[in-house]
């Protein structure tokens, strides 16, 4: 499902490598550390969100990320959800990406992580056309919902999320100010950042 909110052209990311690590020439930075990325996703992203403990025995759980990149954080989260007997019934993962990869480039990237091969195959089979706006992807029999917000983060988060795409956001490892209009409820800021006025969080 796609919800277009912006009239801007999406410029896909250009797949490049530096010393075997995915690299963005546009931003002069690597996508993950040289250890292969999967360990970084588990130890930094998942632990930063307090997972898996935070979602234990919940009916649903939502995460907001401000950079889909290679999709590794999403794949690691999805895999952790699958492996956890105390997982929530539904997982909703929202992610903003200004320069998404094309499906064929993602396939090349995901080949580095064979442990996520089955998940990658399902994700790529449902990868959307790279048009601006909100794209909802149902995975794992509909129990996992990925909402890709393609465009500039301020454009995406500055718009009201369309009806039906408004979950309560339980975890968001953000270092950014979230514009007024998104207004999720956040249980905790996992990285200890000050949450700006307008986000209206409930902080434990």
C-alpha cells in the first residue's frame, strides 16, 4: 500500500564499497562497521531499543527508525522477533529513507548476511517502486508491518501519517528532533536524548 505525500523525485542510493564495506559517497560515510554489520545491528540497534525485553508479551510493538539504509536493522529486528517466544503478536517497524536502494542492490548487500536470507527474500519480493511517500509492506503473514517513508526525514515526519498508519511508537533510537505532526507516544528514549516539545512522550 502506498500513500504519496510529497511531490519530490526519489534518487536511489548508489551501491559502492570501501574496503569491502557498503559506503555512501554522497554522505562520505559507511553504512555499518567492518565487522559485517549484523553484530552492530544486534548490539547497538536492538539493545538501544531495549529489545527483546521491551516487547515481551505485548499485543503489538512499534519502532521508528530514521534511516533504512541497507535494511539490516529491520532484518535483525524481524529475526529477533521471530526467535523470541515472548514476542508481541504484531510488530510494526517504521523507517524513513531519503535515498533507498533498488531491490537488486539490496539483494547484493543482503547476500553478506546468509542468516537473514529467508527474510530478505520475502522483503525483496514485496519491495515497492521507489516513489515518494508512505509504503506499507505486510510480511510474515501480516504479523510484521514495515512502513517505508521515502523522502527527506523532515518532509516525511512533518506530515501527519495517513489514517491507518498511526501506531503508538514504543521505541525510537533517535538523535533527531521529530517535527510536530508525528506525535507518537514513546515509552522511553533509549539513547538518553532530550525529546523535543511537540513529541508529547510518556517517559519511564
